[in-house]
């Protein structure tokens, strides 16, 4: 269970296979630029994956869409609200959305894709996305803009033979640290079921929620978290490469 730690930590990001954020905060703008440079230069450890897919999962209103908007903002240079955030009514985030992010307005795409889904539970009592459907997304069976629940293997949009590039390479649990005690038991069960398939560590996050201007302290937390997610994707690729080599030599 995550704990809130005061400074810039009203929202929490629990990432599978990430390590604690230890970025030094001074001098802020130099750190921000160094992190951005590393992220721009990132290349996946697989030739058959042009961009790692980072999937955000969590309870409704945990801050998933706002995290995407915040990363977008850091690279645009101003707050931006592309993914619908706020009250999740029937229309919001029911679909599996994959968002490439540009390096500046009209700039080239950055080397990763953030993927957003509906909450693990719904305010209207419909129960949210099913664990099997999240696993279908992770395994690459679900197309962009496809309504994830319920799983229908006969649906023409169901990708029966996903490639490695279609799969999710890093799964991020987003948990609202201002109300961790409100974690719904059915959501906890789903998180645990998914965690049986993947391992992970914890890091703290602060999204841009109502800010009108960007701040480097927040930029650095966001970029540091993103860098950890890319490293988690690298660990996944490393293991895959090891397994494949083992199969060839063994
Ligand atoms: N104070 C604060 N509010 C946040 C933060 N991240 C998201 N929010 C707010 O939480 C609400 C739900 O966020 P949203 O991204 O729509 O959650 P989602 O359902 O997980 O996609 C919105 O009103 C956001 O403005 C944060 O880091 N701090
Ligand atoms: Mg959302």
C-alpha cells in the first residue's frame, strides 16, 4: 500500500519493474534537459519493436489520463489536455487508447507510446475492466480505440496473432496517494491478479492537474518516472533476449 510523502506527492505512480525516484532537484533546468535528452535518444533493445508501449492501469480517477497529459505538457512546454480527464462518465476512457507523444508542437514523435484504459472499477457499478481484458491488452490483442470490455475473441478487431511490437512492455499502476485507503477491494484483487503476472516497485508522482504554467520540480518528477518506465521496458526486452538466446543455444 503506498503512502503519501508530502512534497509533490499527492498522486502516486506504482510502476512494475521501476526503482525509487532519486533525481537530485538542483539545478532544475539542467536536470530537466538531461532527462529529456536521454528520453529522446532512447532506443528499444529490440529491432522488432519501434516503440515500447507503456500501459497505465488503475482505479477510476487515479490520474492515468492526467499522467499522459502531463508528459505531453513537459514536451510541449505548456499544460495540455488531450486525453479526457476528470469525472469518468460513460463516455470517458472506455476504449483502449494508445497515444504517441510529439517532441514539441508539430515535432517528431518520441520513442515510446503511452496507453490508457478505463478504470478497474466504474462509478456506475458496471465493475470496470476485467482482469482477462487487461491481460488481452498486455498481450497485444486489442487495437487502438477498441472498447476493451467485454472480451470478444470473435470480434473482427481482436488481433489474434499480435507481434512483439503490439504487446505492452511496461505496465504502470496509477494510485491516488491522497486517498490510498479508498482503494476498492475488487480493484485490489484485480491489481493483485495482474501482479501475479508481472513484478514491480514504487515511485512517487505529481501530475499537472490545475496548474497554468509548468514547473521544473514537477517536470523532473514526471521525466524521472518516464525514464524508469523505459528502463522497466528494457528489463523486459533483456529477459526476452536472454530467453531467445537460451532457446537457440540450449
Ligand atoms: N491534485 C492533483 N490532482 C490530480 C493529479 N492527477 C490527476 N488529478 C486530478 O484527478 C482527477 C482524475 O484524473 P484522471 O486523469 O481523469 O483519472 P483517470 O480516471 O485515472 O484517467 C482529475 O480531476 C485530475 O485533475 C495530481 O497529481 N494532483
Ligand atoms: Mg482516464
